[in-house]
């Protein structure tokens, strides 16, 4: 009896390992959706970087204008 219970438990554990780790196949719609989400995320991240670069450039121009004003007043 003990061997039967142990054998059944072993078979259950073994089948759980093989069936639980199986990758599910994605449909074409899911693949397209994932690709769109990835592109959207990249665009948002790049837009933030460009926005930061533009702000930095604007600050540099403002600093140069202030320096030019100070030099012209001397």
C-alpha cells in the first residue's frame, strides 16, 4: 500500500512538472498586441529623452543670453 501511494505521488509530481512549465502558444493577435505595446513604450521613453534634451538646450541658450547681456552692460 505504501509503495502504491508513493508511486502515485511521484507520478503526480512528475506530471505536474511537465504540464505546469509548458509555454502556451500565443495567437497572432496577442503577438501583434505585444509588439504594439513594446513600440509604444519605446516611443514614450524616447520622447521623454528628447524633451529633456530640448529643455537642456533651452536653458543653455538662456544662460548664453544672460551672459551676453552682462558683458554688454560692462
